[in-house]
């Protein structure tokens, strides 16, 4: 079942639970669309400033790493990167000079990465973009502090619920 498909009617549901299901599927669709839209917004910003050699996923990865020094495994566990091709993007970013990499002293199989000055510049572009967006959302009354707090709390609760679904079999 796709999140765009109509709700199956093989099981009787109350109007309230059916309405909740419709809203849940709409929320899932919005999360998916918002993520793709965020990547498009980042891509457009990089086209505007003339940085064309990296893609939006790579730019977001650089933003999320920031001043940290991390391994590929930590990128996923910390939620900095959600894709399955993290190694590919790290290698590309190292090859293009946006990151340094160094083998860990303790575990020689593991590689730690950190942003170069070039990577920090990309991070700053994304940071400035997000800052402008935050200011614009608030200034235009799209979202205020309470609204963004409500959204964040709700999304964290969904994240916790989904994580529990993965961890525990009921």
C-alpha cells in the first residue's frame, strides 16, 4: 500500500479511526515531500551561488557534520545521514577536497572524516540559507516559536514510535 492509495476497506473502522488514518497518510506524504523539497531548495541555493560540483545530499551531509569528526557509522547513528550510499558520498567529498579522512588509531578498518576549509564554506552556505528561512518563517507569520516547538515535539514522538517498532516485536 502506497501512502497515496485509498484506505483499504476490508476491515471495519470507525469514522474517527478512518479519519486518523487519512491524516496519518497525509502526514507521511508531507514528510516525504518536504524532504525532497528541502533538497531542491538546497540545490537551488547552490546553483544561485555558483557551486555546482556537489549535490544537495552532500551539502546537507557537510552541514550536519559541522565541526565534528565522525565515522561513516556515526553519521547514520547520529541521524546525520539517512541514505544507503554514505560511503560513496564520503569518498566523493574527500576526493573533491571538502573533507579530510584519516584511519582510526584503534580500529584501522574505520575512517574518521572532518570538514576542510572548503567543506566549512559549503556548511556556511547551508547555515545561512536555513537562517534566512527561519527569519522569514517567523517574520511572515508562517510559524512562530510555539508552532515550531509543537511540530518538533510531534515529529520526535513519531520518531520514537517508529524506532520502537523497529526494535521491538509485539
